[in-house]
C-alpha cells in the first residue's frame, strides 16, 4: 500500500495583502484593476501563484521579509471586496492594521503612488466595503494613480472601467515596481519609511 506523506501545515499568515480589481479578461487592463496588476507583479517576484480558491478570492501564502503573508485577489467584484477581506482576516485573526490594500485612485495622476496608514475611502467603493466588513477605516493602503477623469461631467464608473493605453500601462507598471518594494518595508512595520521613500 503506497504511503502518502501529508504536506506540512503552513503557519497562519501574519499579514493579509489585498489587490483590488474585477475578475475576468475584459477588465484585465482597466483602471480599476491596478491592484490586481500589482499583485500579479508581486507574486511573480516571489515565485508564487495566486491560484488557490478561498474566501471568495484567489489566494496564495508566502513569506515576505520574514513575515508570513496571504496574498489575495478578491473575485467578488470591486464593490463587494470587503466580504473576502473580512472573512480572511477573521479566519486568521489578522488585525486591521495588518491588512494592506492596493487600490486604484482616480484623484492621482498615472505614475503617482501614495501610501496611507489609514483614511477615508475617498469614494472608492472597494475601500468602503472593506471598512464596513473590518469595522474600521484604520487599515493601511497603497494607492496607485490611474489618472483623473477627463472632465467633471464624465461618469466615474465609465472612467475606471476604461482600458488604459500602452503609455499609461507602462507608467503604472513602473509604479507597481515601487509598490512591491514598499510592501517589503510595510510588513516589517516600517510604513513611515515606506511613505517617505515612495509616496508622492
């Protein structure tokens, strides 16, 4: 009878790192998917695949700077992102201050990155959903600039679901590189250093 060795149980994650976006190829390069794009870059650098289906998300466990981390891409669609985040944080008893969210921000130009320890949702419904499920707005976030609306009259929903052009995507990818470096500092509780080094 063959002997099957069980895989060793992984220690629980100390951090939850979430990239916001919408699932499906039609949304892949839209402004709203900046968080997804950054998570894909981070996972590639770490050599892990965000592919396990759990908590209404695609997830992967890994280690960053000696910290156990859960990488997450919610599949609930943007406006319900908090459902996935809340369930995971509760399951592993991860406090809000160790839930790091990467999100698009239409108040920032493409190529701009901003790190915040906490704050309001600024009209971003994914952040609003997360705050609702965590019961607090005091969770860190990395905001990735995706460009301001072309006019005040333009519908926000249309703008964030618009595909970015090649030049914009190239700039966003450069910012995502910086975000990946910032994440390494943040999980070491060096968010102030990350803010000073990478925020504009």
